[in-house]
């Protein structure tokens, strides 16, 4: 949901900037100014001398402008790094015991965990997502459990089975896991 909101807001912001930039370019190249445009012609300045020098005598003006621009730059950089950060763990460092180590693909461990969790008797469908660092991975598991199953039973089966096997096979000291359980809804069927 958050990803959809992020994309919609980013698209609207981009569209607004494109319209504004296109209008500035068109007026600068000699096109007639649109009715909503704040200036009259291509030779009209964006800020007049009176508007530019209105607050320069105040001691708070330039520090406030610089602080606002710095906050805008920091928020933009934070947003950029949040969007570029990998959400999925690409590889896990496995201790081989000889001082070297081996790399295990994160997707491989995810698919094995999904297959083993999905094969449990109480689970209809499983989805696994690995996060964290390659030396300290964590798992997010979504399980759709059958309607007749107690959630504690499904969680115990997952912990004793798939998660214990993954932890042992990847020689991990710990595998913190967030499990979300949801019951499967079956459609009503007509019996004749």
C-alpha cells in the first residue's frame, strides 16, 4: 500500500513539475503565456528587484532560506536512499568452519523455506522474504493456514520444521522471524 501511495505521489509531483517546466520553456521561447501564468510576457522577470531585496535587511532571512533548502536537500537524499535500498537480501554468508565462508543466494533460501513451509499439513500457502544483513539475516513469513488449524499449531510446526532446518543448514546462530498468519477463505459450494 505504501509503495502505491509513493508511486502515485511521485507521479503527481513529476506531472506538476513537467507542466510547470514546459510552461516556463514555452513562454521563454515566445509562446503566449497561459491564462494561469503569473507573468505577462517572456521578458517579464520571475522576481523583481523589490521582491528580491524585500527581506535582505532582516538578519533572519538568509539563514532561514539556507535552512529550508538544507532541509529540502536532506529530505530528498533520505527519500532517494530509501528507494534505492535493497529490500530483499541478495546473499547470506555461511560459516564453513575453515575461516573462509561461502555465499548462499537469498532467493534460494527463500524458495526452500517457502516449499518446506507450504508442504506443512496445516498450511495452504506460504511466502518468505529475507531481510537484514548477510551476516545476520531475518525472515518475514506469511502463512495462509487452513480454517480448522489453530494458529499456535501452525507456528510450532513452522518453527520446528522449516525455520529450524534453514537455521541449521545455513549455520546461522539465530534467524529472527516475523510470522503473519491468515486463514484461508474457501468459497461456499452448492451441494446437490
